[in-house]
């Protein structure tokens, strides 16, 4: 029986041209939480950072740009890829966490919404094209896709522009070694209503929020360095996040697969939030162990953070688009393949959805 399916009909991404290598931080002065400087050298800190995260470089956007600019570029590419009239878009959903942050400040501008700004920059005149933002930590774009899927299948939308954009380089504390993780970028897709007898597009999803002892594993806090600076920056407890993610993310993905009635052996790729190479691989291995496998097979989990860093809500749509456009060696999409797209982040929240390529 023919049904309305939520299918990605176009995608695009933007990564800034400035490559900031690990060597950039050689002259940094990293401090502990109590403000005391580390006794180990920056070189040793950087090497340990690479061994854990797998990140060699990250992208920082030009001084004249903001998150909404990157979002607009990614959106234009997705619209062109889908071959649709931009005036036919019913919803623009933008996932982010820090709004537009101007160069030289860490203060986010949250109003008007980034979705409204993107609509303006795209030149869309149709007032029935509704724009709104999703603030959901790193899983924001996956959550926005889940929301768009619900709107489409309930008949309230036929075409949604779903964007993840983040300029984390402007919200990090330079005296905090964790600042090396974060980067800038944007990814976007057009999610469209497609009538099909075959089960394609988004199949099922799962999402969770643990807001108890886990609440402040990722939060905002003062600098570890210069006293008197009242700005707030991204702060995280890496060890707690690692343990939380390793325990909870595989279970959430399994729940999603169970809802989808899909066995893990039928999954072609797991597109997971590009947070930390060691953590992502550990999550993959734990997921496969839940299904009775010794470890995750090679090439099941594409990783791009080595040269991109962690740009939060943008990592999953960027990864999707890079594979779709043939930019990753040994990773391609084919009709009828099943993907799992998943993320974890501040909240603490986790989400995932299964997707069958048309």
C-alpha cells in the first residue's frame, strides 16, 4: 500500500577554508579548572589530545561570517541538489546552540531566530514557509530531522529544509585544552514527502534526555585563564561524557533498530556524531556487541573529524553530504541501503533514526 515517506531529496554542506592545525596551539597556555597552568608542555597536551580524539585540524570561519551565513550556503546547495523551487519549502528548521556570534565576542545573538535569518538570506517570500530553531545540544540536527519527519507524515508539510550550523570557534575558552576539539561548519538537507509502496526514507527513530546527574557534563562556564573575564564558554567533563555515551548510545540505537524491525547486519553504515574518534569507535563496538558480534566491522562507521574537528550539530549532515557527493574514499551510498544516523550531546540527550536510501 502506498504511503507518504520522508525522503532526503537534496543535501549540501559548507566547511570554512581556514584549516587550523594542531600546531596552532603550540604557544597556547592551558590551565586547570582552578586557574593553575598545566605543568606539562603544550606539545605533550596536543599529542595526548590527538591520540584520544583523532583530530589533526579543524575549520574556523572567516571573521566576517556568522553561523547563519554558513547555514545559508549549505541550504543553497541542498535546494539546488533537490532541484526544487525555494518558495515551495514549508518549513526551515535550523539546529544550533549559540546563534550568531560575532567575531571578537562569545555572546550569542539568539534573536531573530537563525531560521528567520536564513529565510531572509535565501530571499524566500512565501509567508507560509515557517522558520524556527532547535536547541538540543549536538543531537540538534538529528532531532530537527525527527520533527520534520513527524510534520511530513502527519500531512502538515511536504518539504522541509533542515540545517545544522555551528561556529564553536567563537564560544571556546582558549585557556581550556578542550577548545581544540571544536570547529565551525554547516550541513543541510531537503526532506520531502514522497509517496511510495516501498518503505524508504526515515523508518523509525528514538530519542532520550537524561537530565539528572548527567545534566552538566556539557555546560557553560567562566574561563580557566584571565581573571575578571565575565564571559561564559563551552565547558565539558570529557571522562563523564565518554562513560555516559558508551553506556547509553548503543542502547538507544538498538532501540531504534528494534522499532524499525531491522537487524544490525542489514545496516550498511552508522553515521554518528563526529565527537571523538576513540569514543565513536567504542560506541560502535559496544553496539555490535549488543547484537552478539565481537566488534564493529571496518567501514561501517565513516569518520571525518580528523580534518574537520567537532562542529556539533553540523557533523552528521556534513558527513551524509560528503558520502552522497562521493567525497569520502571507500564510502558510497546505494539504493536500498539502510543507514543509522545518531548523535549524543548536552542535556544529556541522545537520538537516532533509521533511513533507507531510495
